[in-house]
C-alpha cells in the first residue's frame, strides 16, 4: 500500500493509504514532434526499436509502483526517467512525480518487458489535477542524476512538450478508474540516457509556488549466470 498526502490548493488536506489497482505507463507522449523524434532517436542509438505509432500505453504489474528511497535493480544497465504521474482516487484525478525506471539492456528486446523489470518510484504528495490543468504547460519537470559521484542535470523542461493527461486518457479510450496510476511520459535526457547511483526528480508549479519532489538511490544487484 502506498501512503499519500493529498494537497489540494484549497480545501481539506489529508493522508491516505492507496492500493494500486491498475498501472499504465504511457510512452511516446511528446506534443512537440521534434523533441519526440529526438527521444526516439536517442533510444534507437542504444538499440531500442522505433515505435510503430504514438502514443502507446504499456500495462505493468501494480506491485512495481513504490515509494522507496532505495531501488534494487538487476545489473548495471538501468536508468530513471522523471515523469508526471496521474493517480485516480476518490472520484478525482491527482498528480505526483515519479520515475519510469527502465532496464535499457532489456529494452532492446522489448519495451514492455524492460518497463516491467524495474520498480516505478513515485513521490508521497498529490496535487489535485484540476488545480494545475489550466497552467499545465508552465509546470517544469527536472531530474538530477548522480554519476561517478557527481550530481548532474539529467532532464529539464516544461510540460508544454508533452500531451496533457486529458489528451492521454482520451487516447487510452476509457476513464481512469479508482486505484489507477498512469505515468504520463518523459523528456529527453541531457547528454543521453545513462545509469546513475542516485536519481532525483521534481515538478515545479511556478503559478501556485510549490514543488513535488522524490529521490532514490539505485542498488545494483550482481547478474549471476
């Protein structure tokens, strides 16, 4: 069970326990075709097949969603991707920040497989989506990766480059039922996709003056044949 603090801009704030009933990982969600092609090509450079259509919606096991501060992965070929994450609870949609951590070696064999193999860390605070929908394009997504002992900017951009949750849900073809979690896509990595020992991510709302944050360390487990 996940633990969330509900933070509507106005109204009652409360802490809830949340059982994930459905996990959807949306891919290739870029609104900006040039940025989308860039992300497709950076993945193609490491052997990931180009998609036949965009966007796509991958189903993952619900147990993959985690709020851990230490993520265990098998082998050295994984990396995080900061994303806005929509959570359906109490008849409303909520927003948090998460990482679509992915096995890049497995990704060359199949994207759905690669996403299933890694936990999906999310933050523990939720904004009401209605509070930010009117200025979605101004929200800023950032990630920082610790590589060789140094923290470096890994992703940075506004959500103007990505499809809105309403757009994605309409393309999914059905509303998000209570207990659903949907990862909404990512931005291109600065300097290319690469592994890290720590991953930090944030969503900054400059209009309401607040920020969602989450971070986790990556523990690489040995691969024994």
